[in-house]
């Protein structure tokens, strides 16, 4: 049977633009680059002292707070567009 499992092309889909940063997790990112489940696990790890938030950011397991907070503002959208076109 011919399966239609081709990888989706990079079309403009705002809702599915960002996936969870965790490699084995393919859920859409909700906050700071993580899905809800990974975000909870991340907070749990930080609280239990497994790692610090700074370490997680350094390892790119989570996005810095400032970026995530501005993600929805019109300015950051415009700025992101500029960044993408100049690279
Ligand atoms: Zn996840």
C-alpha cells in the first residue's frame, strides 16, 4: 500500500512551528521550547537539584525565559522574520 508518510514540508504553520526541544519528544512546544510534560519534568529536576535552570538553558534543553515571554508579541514576530531572512 502506498503510504502517505512523507515528511511535511516547511510550510507556514504557526501552530506546529515549534516542537519540543527534547529529541525523543515530538509534541508541540507549549512554553520555553518544551511541551507540557517535558516542562513539568524540567521543573521537577530543577526543584530536586538535578540541574540548574542555567545548565538546562546552556544545554539547550529549555529556552531562556525572556525569549519565551516575548514570543507572542508582534515585535518578536517581526524581529524573527528579519532574523530568518538575513541568515
Ligand atoms: Zn516534550
